[in-house]
């Protein structure tokens, strides 16, 4: 492909992209293919000769598109969103074109300095403490792993990086039973052992119980263990529960324990000053993460990680082979030393495009509107005789189940699982489930970039219609 062909096909793709967003409601939200269906259509060997763009794109439409679930569909309510937006896509296009490797300042000065400035913007936009230092990671999973490894090194006087794990150290890590599964994965990767992850009970609002945390820590200390890190969650995956950060911080401060805050989804709500109560006590935290690629309309991947003690972070990950030594090192941030990866994408560009395009006020308006839409739906469900709200959240999520009066509790889980399966297989919307106190619950996250109240009301009508059809 030469430059002339590239120009032609690039224009064609932009037209296709614009058409895709215009017509996205015509696609089934959740892919309707069966396991192996895509795989079986792809040849067993790569082509010996190059193929035309028309051939490749034809197969994209014929083979790949049917196997895609459409995360940018306004009726995508599953998991947490992986949002996009027009300015973010344009930023990604430029990032792909520049194809810069932003591992150190010298390899892309603008990549480094824009990232530093945009992270400072986020601190001011969200009301985070100004003594935090920010860096863009690929995901909250990597950010949390970074926090745990940094805590491990700080409290071992950086000896584990030198000599490996000493089983006599007996480090313990704490999180609630509602904490994301990435915490356990991070503990295993960090070499600390999942049996040293202590899961703390939650209260009736699914929040970590500080009294239970304190008891667990005191018990471990009495047994000769060293409490290393507590992960508090602001917006759990299951129910968007908000752990009482201020009370947890009192405990971590008393025992000199690293406090990491996982606000991967809910952190975007901090753009609204009225929601900053969810991080009361944040000044005592050692690190925090939230993902603009979830609810700030920025393409995956883009995870904002903040740390109070950047010297500990850098000392944990710093490595200095001869080929990376530069004259500028003492004057700039070299973000390769702030994360697990050496190589780094120019993620700051799309985030810069999004913030400037929407403006703080535009972001606030959009986030606030989605919260209102969720509250309106919650009220409608609460007032329906055959449905019930199972847990309430101040944010943009609804947790409910179908509970017709003639169905006993023993059959409700099967009934709601069947309802969810029929909803998702319809292609009209995509929802997922969780369990609260052992009860099967349908969850709807109303945070997709283009979702409107009419989209949600239409989905609610379809949910009622589908539910009535399985109540036999």
C-alpha cells in the first residue's frame, strides 16, 4: 500500500466509522455468534501473497463484525463501560499515525510533558490532593499491581527487588469481599501469595467494615505478620459500594500501612464537587487509581494512577541500562520508571482531546445527566409491583430483580438468570448480573457515552415485556 492508496482507504474508513456511529442501533448489542464460529471462518495459514485492502475489509465486515459486541451501543449496560467519543477517536488516530514510543522524555518530549500536565489537570478537576503525582497506566489492574509492588519494596527497604521474597516477612494485604478480582491477581503476581490476602467482611451496604479490618490487622500483628497494604474501593464492581475511606485511613495511619484506593469506575464522579464525599479521607491515601476509559468518554486504555511518594515508586521500578541514559534525566520525568512496562503509548493525547473538547462543564453535565437517568429508572422499578430494587447507589447504576408475587424465593434466582439470558440473546440490550447476599441480581450501568433517557425507557419497556413472557 502506497501513500495514495493509504489516503483513499483512510477516507473510506472514516466514512465507515461515521456511518457506524449513525447506525449503531441497527447492530445487536451482544454478539449473536456461537463459540468457534469466527475461528472456523479464518484460514488455517496466513496468505503467501499480499491481499488487497478491499479483500481484507470485506472479510472484516463479513467475519469480524458479526462477532463483535458493541460497547458503544447506547443500550450497552453490562459490566462497566469502555467508553469512546469523537474527540477521543480523533486523538487515537493521531496517536496511531505518530506511532511514538514514549518510554523516556528524549523519545517523545511532548508525550512526556503533555502527560504530566494532563495529570495535573485531573487532580484539579477532581479535587484530589495537590501533593499527588500522576502517571497514565494501561488499566486499574496494572495500577493496583504497581501500588502493591511499591508498598512491598518500601516496607522491605527495597530488599525484595534485590534478593527476592523472604518467606519470613509474612506480609499481609487487606481488601473487602466485594473488591475486584484484580487485587487477588496482583497479590499473586507480586509474589506475596493469595493466602496472604485477607478479605474483610462488608456491612449491609456492601462496604468494607472498618471494625473487622482493625480486628484482622491486630490479629495478624499478634501472630508476627506484617500488614503491608489495604485496598479500599470507591465504587465496587458488584454494587458500586463506597468503602468508608476516612475510617479505614485512621487504621492504616495507626499501623503505618500503605493505603491504595481503587476508584476505577466511580472516580470520574469526582468531577462533580457534590460527589467528592466519596473520597473523604483521601489525603491519607498513598495511591489512587481511576479510569478515564470507563466513564470519562476516553478510549481504552487510559488509567490515571496517582501516588503520594513518587520517589518510592521510581526506586521500585527504576532500571538504568546504558542505552537508556540521557543528559536530560535529571530535569524531566521518565515515565518508564513509573510503571511496569518500559514501552509506553502516547495515551495522554486522546485524554487531552477529550477534556478540551467537552470542557469541565461539558463533562460535568454529561455525568450528572446519566446519574439522573439512573435515578429515574430506579424509581420506576421500585414502583413496579413485580420488580424490586435490591441495593441503592448514589451513582449511575441500577440493581434489581424480577419478583412476581406468585414466585417463591427458591425460584427467583433461576427466573432472573433466565430473564437475563433472554434479554442478552435478543440483541436489543446487554446487561450482566451480580449476587448480593447470595441473591441473583441484574445490574444496569447507565454510563455509555451516547445513552439517552429515551434509550433507557425503551430498554425498561423491553425488560418488562420479556419478563412477563417468562412468568409461566
